[in-house]
């Protein structure tokens, strides 16, 4: 029976931001070439087609497994429960593949096959999502969630030099020596003074944290839609933040919370407590908060396009109890995207980051059977 025994050259690459349904994975699988002369190699290919078929099968499975290796802990747990089902129906979870290289080593009796597989993310996510409690209950049983995702860019960065303190301890020592001589005219006493010093040095260095001020903006219509779409597809009900603010008479204060994010990565305790009480009074048990920090642009050396990286940090608070409780978190994790100009790259990176962060939130909530 043929079996895989060598794995190499695993490469992940994101598809274009306009479609999140697929991802390309490049892998190399190697299988033994068994048998006599008729089972050898010819023109860098095995003589027996079953060897090639086995290499293709193993490469497909390897592509799926390496794609799944990038899952967060919650999603990975769900995947492991479904791995056998996925591998047994592997063509349902691949959109296709291309052979990029192959080599049959006559001396080593090994055939290596490299492929670039296109993973059907939609199919895999649908299968794993079907395991969640949110997907298996009626709408009336699902809880409402309010989201607040904000995009930030550094406006001012103040860096402090290290403060150095030096201490020098000095000890002085003095001694006197008297010597006497005599002569015919009398006695003479000569005094000599000796002194010495010793030093001990020490000190400390203090480094003050940088002070960062951000320009904060809301996610905009496209990005709000992205977050709401992913949550809805994941089986959750989403309530708009502006409606909560209006119905709470301003206790849920969007502007105040945005101001907090101008200089901190957290909502202030007072504003978070006010938001929690406002949501609690409206029977909204979950509040998802995330910051998307936009990095500077750079030129991609391969495509020549602009690339922007966004760092995401987020939490989901359960606010229907006495105190807000964190029930899910994400990041910090970074996502990058390309664009023909800085504006396009920035928009693509924000959209990608919002989607991936929301998916991770859903995976974590699913693992806890929260809906």
C-alpha cells in the first residue's frame, strides 16, 4: 500500500479581497515507487498510473490539512470532528488544482508531485458552521448582538528617551605618620599624611512607554455591512448601534467610546459600564468591540501594487449579568491586502480584517455554544 512519507514546500496565498470564497495552497507530496522494472520511472513520471493517482490523492489531502492548520483553536476543534468526512469527499471542498511540478527519482524510487490547490472556503465554513448551536435553533431563540468596530490610524507618536540614573559612592581614607630624627642640635619630628579613595558605581534605566494618539473613524457602510453579513450568516442577530444610542437616551454613547479609542485600546470603565447597562435594559446580551489599526502603505515588490496591513484586536462582552464578562476575544492578529493605490489597499485590508476577525469571534462563540 502506498503511503505519504515526505512533505515539503507548503505555501499559503490569499485570493483577491473581492472574493473570500477561496484560498490557494501550494504543497508537495512524495510517494514511493514500488515494484520491478515496469514500476520504475520514465521521463520524470512513474510508469504506473496508480502511483500518480496516489500522489494526487495525497497532495489534495495535504492541501486541505495545511489549510486547516491556520484555523484558530475553536475552528480547529470543529474541523477535527469533521476531518474524515471532508477528506472522504475531498473534491467537494476543492475548486480545482494545477500540477506545478513533478519529478520521479529512479535511484531513490520516489515520485514527488507539486500542486496548487484552490480551497473552497465557503463549503468548509458551511460544514463547520452547521455544527454551531446558532445554526440549529430558530430565530426567536437567537440573541441580539450590537457591534462597534472602529478603524484607527496613528496621528501622533511621541517617543521618550530612556531616563538614566547614575550613582557614584566615594569613600575617603586618611592616615598620618610621624617620624623623628635626632642630631647634635636637637630633635626634629616630620609628619606625613597619606590618603586614598575608593569608588562604587551603580544606577538604573527607566523607559517610559510611547504616547500614541489615533485618528478614529467608524467602519463605514461597506465595512458595517461586512461585519453584519458574517454575523448573520453565522446565525446571529445584529442590532444597529445607532438605534441603541437613540433608545437609551445617549447612555450608550458612541462618540464617547470612539474618543476612548483615540488614546487607548480599551473603552473606559465608565463608558463600558454605561453601554452595558443600556444594552441590558433593552435585552441585548452581547456587545462586540474591535479596533482595526491601519499601518502605513508599502510597495509590494512582486506586483508593484500598494500593500496595507491592518492589526485587529477585539472582544465580545456578555452584558446581561451583574457585570460585563468577556466571552470571546480575537487578536492581535494582522491581515494584509493589495490595491492599485493606497485608498484601495486600505479599503481591502480593512474589509478583509473585519471579515476574518468576525469569523474568529463566531468560531469562539460556537465553541462555547453561545447564540
